[in-house]
C-alpha cells in the first residue's frame, strides 16, 4: 500500500477510512478462506467493477499498479503448469491479484493522514506497555514515506554504477544503499529532534 492517494476523486474517497480498512480486512480474509477458482474469479470481477465505477482513468491507474506482480504470476503459473495443478494455480493467482488490487483501491481512495489516525486509535491499548500510539503512527508514516524514497535512491546508485562499469551491479550496490538509508534515517532523526521530537 505504497501508492499515493489518487488525484481522481471518486465515491470511495468519501467513505470513512476505518470502514474501508475493515472491509478490506474482511474481504482479504474471505479470499484466503475461499478455495474455488470460480468464487475467486467472481471476487476478482467484483474488484474490477469497483475500479471501473471510478471511471476509465482510475481503473487504468489501478491496472498499472498491478504491474509489479507479473513476475510472481509467471512463477506461480509455471510451477502449477509443471505440476499439472491448473485449478490450484488459478486460485493462487486470482487470490494474489485480487488481494493486492483491494489494498491498492483502499490506498488510492484514502489519505495517509486518515490511515495514520486509524492506526493511532488501534495502538491505544499498547500505551500502558510504554508504546506511545503517536510514535507508532509516526513510525508507520515514516516507513511508508521512506520505502519509495529508498527505492529511488537505489535506482540512482544503480545508474551511477552502470555509468562507470559495463558489469551488472547486483550485490555491489547493497553497501552504498544501506549507508544511504542510514544517512537518511539520521537526517530524519535530527529533523524530528529539531522540531521537538515525537511528543
């Protein structure tokens, strides 16, 4: 759920974040309890209908967000073709695509601040154990923000390597990427301290 909120506002933007997150949790649980490829296919069709209800542009954005899954789909399909379990392969693929599409739909139609508020409320029972809900919510926001930033930084380091060498970088970029992550984390901590900490 690392996508940004969709600039195309649809009916789902007006629903409370808690309702959407609860519905997604129930739907995902149902997907994992369901074994029938037919039932999973109908669930995938219902999810596609949710996207189409937001218009063509919104649906195309949702489809593009599923692109990173294609290597997993290929691996699952190849394995189940080799074992001859076509129904099992269809079930796994449909379950994976539908679950990720539902998560993306909720993320696209929910502001990050609303998600953090829900998480902060859910974390309140942990307060007596020394875990401040506000800090946990802030940590969640930082993780969600930092992962795309770190992926961009890794891409920059990989491009820098490619500009200097004909060999593929592979594991060689891990150390500079780790050092860049630690440096960014240190700068974020300094900025938080300068603003009074996490409260």
